C-alpha cells in the first residue's frame, strides 16, 4: 500500500517539531447537473437478471434502489452547464479562471477528437484562450477528488489563482447501468478552487490524502476499508482531529449496505453519512461527494466551523479531502 498527502507550502521560518504552515486554499460554489430524464429503477433493462447474477435479493428498500437519471445530451454540455452554475454561485467572471481541470471516466472518441471536445467545453463556459487545461480519467470514480487535490496543489504553489474543476459522465450502455455496487445516473459536478473563498457556499481545504494498492486495482476486487482508514488517519492526524470530530462524510452513492459497512469499518458512524441521494438518483460516477455536499448544504446540514470529508473509494484506491466551513460568509468577488 502506498499513501500520499498534501505537501506543505514554503515556510522559511519552520522549526522541527512545529507544524508547517500551508497557503490557504478554498473550495467554492459546488454545483451539479443531472440527466434530464428521471426514471424509476424498474426501467433499467434486465434489472432482475442482473440482481440474480450478483446474488442480490430484489429488495429496493434494502439497497436504496429508487430513481435514476438519464441524459440524451453530450458530456461537454453537462460539464458546461454545471461549470457555469459554479461560476455564477461564486460570483466569478469566467475571465478570472486561469485553469480548467476536466475529469471523466471515459472521454469521448480518441486523440483526434479530444481537442474539439476540450475546445467546446472551454468556449461553452466562456473561459479565455489563455486558460490552461488538464484532463483526469484513470482514477475512475475518484477522478473528481484527484482533480480537486491537483487544483489545490496548483493554487498553493502559486501556479494558478483560480482553478475550475469539473467532472462529467454518462452511461454508454444501458445493460451496465446496474453494477453489483450501485445504480448509475448521468450527470456532472463542479467547483472552484482558489486562493480566496468565493460566494456564499465556500469552504477552506484543510487537508487531503490518498492511498493506493496497485495489486488490488482490478475492477473485480472489493473496496478496501484498510485504505480508507489509512487516508483518514493521515488527514485527521495532520489536523489534530478524531473521526468523531467530522460533522459529515460525503461519500459515493453506492448501495446503502455497502456504504454503511465500508464507512463504518473506516471509523465513521451512520449519523455522519449522507444516504439520502442513494435513493434519489444513485451513483453519478465521480461526482457524488460534491453532489452530496451541495445537497447537504442546501438542506441546512452544514454548520459554521464544521468539518466535512469528501471521500471516494474504488478497488485499490481511496481519496479524501477535508473541508472546513468558515464562520463568516465571504463577499462575492468577480
């Protein structure tokens, strides 16, 4: 198992035994868009056959089967709509964004088409010709959190001032909309990572870490609670906190028993989880932690000075990003 964490910022006055200082970095205006077609889980082709194949009793309440969302739109359209909502929520002019990190588990086409895809996203959002861009895909459903950690590092290093992070995905084959760990929905999510908090819904990024087990990366392996504990221990030790000090864990919307089991094994309680969206629309690829944060905040479930952990796991990988909600609301800034 290997583990990585945030690197401290430059601190010429640092002394051994003293915690190093880090440049303040903030996550602002989480937003998302879902597929425009809402449908009951019973519309998923061969749902009963898939459940039998996975050895799952067809009990919707047990698993959290409810509604899924489909789209006829392209990935670029979804990314643009979510990103524009983020910029509006942050009160930020697109011209002030100097980097875009675009995530997807499956970018359309190949090298010959990727240029047009990126160009359509940049122009659709209204980003200027000088905006740098980076694509993230190999991390599967941890893509978004890897993108957020990458954006944090870029801002902390002074390479960019405002980084827009967006993830966009859709099911390409209805036969696999159900897997043995989740029902999938189409959609996108985004946020702005910057040196300053922007808009009414802003958070300080307190820390983050990831853990990997290359031998367990194959799709057929289980999600590892050991990796989750390793990430949690590193993040919480750096922050001087315990698992119980976290007010909310924003996790992937996998089947309810799976989420409850794995996060309990990681050291959390059911009261710290946010399970509502599992039934509302299921698993939206890498977007779930940010979707759940936005919905928890909209429901009044985020309190000033509270700590909230964005977390995502796939076989062989766990990524976490710890946020703190400031006590005061920052002024909007373009």
